[in-house]
C-alpha cells in the first residue's frame, strides 16, 4: 500500500490511513500522521467518543519541550491496511483534530518512508523477508 505525504505541511508529512474501532462503531479510513519521535499514538477525543470507547486511565504525559500534563489513555482497536492492532492504548487528545501515530504503533509495522517521492509504503511480508535476508 502506498500513501502520499500530506503536503499541507512544510516539509510534507508522511501519513497512513487508519480505521478506529470495530464492528458497527468503526470510523475510517482516516489520515494519520507518522511521528517516529512520539512515544504514543494520539487520537482526538471526539473520534474516541464516536467509536464509543469508555473513559480511560489518567496518566501524565510529557511534551517534546518537557512540559507535563494529564491525559487519558484509551484501549482502542486500530487497523492499518488489514493489519489489526488490538490491545492498543492511545492518548485522547483534546487539542487537535489530527491523529498522530507514535512508536507504540509504528514499531509493529514495516514501513518505507520515501521522502524524495513523498510517499509512505506499508511493506508486505514478502518484501520484509527479502530485506531482512539481505542483512544476513
């Protein structure tokens, strides 16, 4: 699967389409920004309410500037191009309408971020095996 970067950012931002929830409460596909510097995935509270997840556990998170603030963690099913990620915690974000994929999701995927062509590829199993075999 190939997804173009979001060109409304300077420089353009790598993205992936995701689906939140399951069954009749699924929403998506929705664009999600890929942020390898984020520890966790952030999802707007409004979207979490739409899929009907219960209120989560209160935690303290820290921004890249070192500021600490309270946030809520939610257990949310998430799918990316047929890859279902269950038992996944996301941070409910009250400040933005963007989904940010952090390392708790990205570390489960084999991705190719092709900056020169400004597209993201989610690699299939055959390609992953070929690339891993080249390293050995």
